[in-house]
């Protein structure tokens, strides 16, 4: 399989090394939104390469959601001519609706940034922390 773009791969929530295994356990459970298997079911890539690995994902989530909600409030005020308080209510509703999306997406992007694609990963099935 040809290499898929890492950003698209992160949006699809697939393993960064083989781009086939799912990063999160399905079906989604509200009580366990970050339920990930220990290893990729296809290539054995570790999904928690080291303790605190996803600490950096928190910063990604903060950056993405910060700019996203700034844009939401900007559109509400400038395009729909809502008051600041009404814009905040709209923003909070959208924040509640997109909470799990940003939570999982930041983890998926973080692991896709730090672990490289390996076209032979599926055949090798080595247990690896990082892709080198
Ligand atoms: Zn994999």
C-alpha cells in the first residue's frame, strides 16, 4: 500500500506505522474516550511508546481548539451579528459537541507526528516503541 499523508491518516485514526490498524478501540464508549489497544493489531506498533507520551497531545488540542473556537466566536459576532454572550453560548454548545473529536484527534496527530510510516511493518510485526 502506498504511503498515505500523515494528516489524513491521523483524521482516519489509523496506526502511523502500518496505516491499517485502528488507533482506538471500537465501538466508542463515553466512559472510556481514550480507549486504545496496547499494540497495533496489524503491525504490533506500541501505542504508548513511553510513559506520558501523550502529554504533548494536550498542547496540540489546546492550540487547535483555541483557534477553532476563536473562529467560531468571530463568525458569530461578525457574520451573524450575535452579542458576545450569545456567541459564548454558541461556542460552549459547539465545544461540548466537538469535545471527543478534539480529544482523540490531538492524540492521533501526535502519534502520527512522532512515528514514521514503514511499508514493511505488517510483514515484520516487530514490537516497536518508536519507528527507528
Ligand atoms: Zn500498525
